[in-house]
C-alpha cells in the first residue's frame, strides 16, 4: 500500500517494511522524528488499522508540519 499525501510525499508499507520520501538531507533530528512516525504507522498497519483513511493521512500531514516547525 502506498499513501500519497497532499504535499507530494509518499509512504509505502509492504509487509513488515516501510519506506518513504519524508526524510530531509542533513536534518538528523527531524529524520529521527520521521523514523518514529514511520514506526507508529507500520505498527498500526500490522495490527490491522486502516492507515489509508483521509483522517489518518491528514493526521500524518499535520504531524509532519508540526515537526518541521518545531525541530
């Protein structure tokens, strides 16, 4: 499953792996926070939670915006 966010970002979940284009070069603290977001999404997906809903996608985008503004 690939989630496509409004800002052009994508997150791909396949089995027990997750990949994305969310990380930014040279932004270690932000990237570590993104790792946490990705881990949560992977865990939710593995528990059967539908992470492709509009509400979840909106929450992901808001979380990433907050991270960008506060790290």
